[in-house]
């Protein structure tokens, strides 16, 4: 069996202008093996590349022919020179003839020579390929993205992981300064629940040189990691909208976060409720917002600290320490301490924390053999008390907030950090980042998580994702 693929170009009226035989396929009947049906992946990639080559050449020739004549006098411009150029596309690398014409003698052209493709093909690669590189580069390591493209698509030439990295950084920068693709909320909401957290990625080694020698002191002042600030806002039960930045925490970062709230539908909220784990480096981020903000400690973080106290006290729970106490006096005191922390009664939990510490001292005197376990419980209790006392204005009645239906933890932010930063930029991946590269990848992953990436791509290149075909693409050779 033989099959010949033929391309026919016409002007839209049905008359064939050009006919090109692209490729022929051969399937000897006597050499058929079980399962050898249809085109192989290698044959499909070759076919796509050949069709792309012929299609691009014909399209460029018609584009240049339509602009060969002078607009004023109608005389065709004379050819000055031409050379072979290459264009990298998503369906492989193609070659075409790039011409220069001499300016028309009537003086209508502003320069000595005219290049018709100067403003038409401005890059050595198509916009679709660059955005495809950026999407894959934001999803997986650059070398792995290169292998995936080589596996599924025709080769685009000399592209390697560095090309994918450069395209990823370039597209990430363009996304950062792009206007919003749509209004997320039709009505302005009175209150905003803003969750803020930080993820860390390892910084790439930088060689600082001074006077021709390696300046180790200056290099040592650089932190070994880059902090990525992540914020999320949204109603309970809905997918939150995410924002992130790996840039230093300057005034510009607060301006971008304010713009993020405005785009998300919180243009003029009466109050911004900020949920975080109480890290000191995040206090200034939220307090510099141009709104009345209420700082709330993440209950999940407090709960983990209380859990460690619970695990340390559990082996010591049985036993009466005072005459008026119960058989589980130590355990009962901890339960009451935890209850008052949950209800936000600062005076009560401080009193019971002091009583619990006193009971631990009594237990150590009565049972010196359990000294190590008691010291562990005292240390865990001291940690949680110090943490709560350093953020007294951020404690609330978590029980009431939970009953009303408001958020009391930053779980929706931490899950976003895991999907944006953890899965791609750290966590068992041996890679290091520059600040610019990390920030660009974060912007791309934010756009993907907010489902804005493809809309931003179509804004710059409207033809991306379109099927400009005459026949239905699902059509088969025979109806069933």
C-alpha cells in the first residue's frame, strides 16, 4: 500500500494555484506485523514538519508579493539581496527566503532599502513556541521539558534547556506587568480574608569579584535562600486567587499586593483580615497595606505547637500532684489551658500556663526518673507560651470564628505554596535559582494556578489555540 500526501494552495475560489507533493508512505502487505497500524510518532512528526515547511514558505511568498508594489506609484520594487533564514515553530524548524528590496524611485519609501518581513517576523521563533516553552518550563525542570518536546513534537532546531529557560524568564516578566485578563468579582466585597505565607528556594551561587579577585566576604553576606511571599484571597469553599513575588520586600511589593486585592474585587474593603503564622518578617508586609488590617495568628500553627505539648505530657498524665487535684491533674490542667487558647481568653490561658508549669516542677520532684520527659514537656510548653505572648493582639476567639464560617488557618495559602513553589522549585529537586529566574517562574505558575495563562497568551497572539480549518477536525474517512 502506498499513500501520497499532497498540498494544494488556492485563492479561496476553488481554483488550484500550487500543488506540492509533501510525503509518501509505504506499507508492504507482505511485511505487516501485528499491531503495525496507522502512522508512527516519528512519521507523524516528519509529516507535520514537512507541511509546516511548505505552508510557511507559501505564506511568506504571498505576504511579500502583496507588498512588492509601491503604494504611491504602483511600480514593483527591485530585488537588492536575499538570504536563507530559519524560523523555529512548535511544529519544527523551517527555512525561508528573506529578501530586501531597493526603495522605489518615487521617494515614497523612507529608507534606502525595504525589508518586508522586518515587522512581520521580528523573532527567530514564533510566539506560540515561546509560550509553549514557558508553560513547560514553569511546570517541570528545563532539561525535562526539552526531553518532552523532543519526544512529542518535531525538532525545532538547536533549542536546548537554556532556550527554554530564557523564554520562560521573558514570558514571566511580560505576565508580571500585564493588565488583568478579567474582573474576578462583579461586586466589591466589604471585607477581605488575606492569607500570607513564605516559601523558600535555594539561591544560585554568585561569584562576586572585586579588583580581579573573588570577594568571599561579599559573597558570604548573601543569604543561601530566596524567600517567595505568597498571598491568597477568596471566599470559603471557593478556589482562592493567588499572588506571589520573589523580589525584595520594598514599597513596590506592597503596591503590587494592593493591586492584587483590587483586581480580586476588594478595591475598597472596610477591613482586611490577615492570616499568617506570626513571622516577624511578614508583619510589615500586611501593615503597610492602605487598609485597616487585623492581624490573626494561624490556628493550624498554634495547634501543631499544642500537639507537641500534648505528646510530651501524655506519658506523665497519671498521678495526683496536689491534695485537691484529680488522678489526671496534669492532663486536666493542659486541657483547660488549651481550651482558653482556643477561645482567645488571654488572661485565663496565661494563668493556667503558669499552673501547668508549676505542676511539671512538682512532678519532677516526685519522680526524678522521668526528668528527661518532664524537661521535654516544659520546653514545649515554654515555646508555645512565648509564641502566644509575643503576638497577644493577634489572638482571637477561634471557636466563634469557626462557627460563623470564617477562616482561622492559612491552609489555603500553604497548599498554594506547595503547588507553586514546592513541586517545581524545591522539595527533593537539586536546583538553585537566581532571584530573577525564581520570580519569573513564580509569575508563570501563579497564572497557571489562576487559570489566566492561556488568556494572556491569546491576548498577545490571538491565533494561539485556534483551529482555522475548513473541514471538521474530527472527520474520519468513513462514518460509523
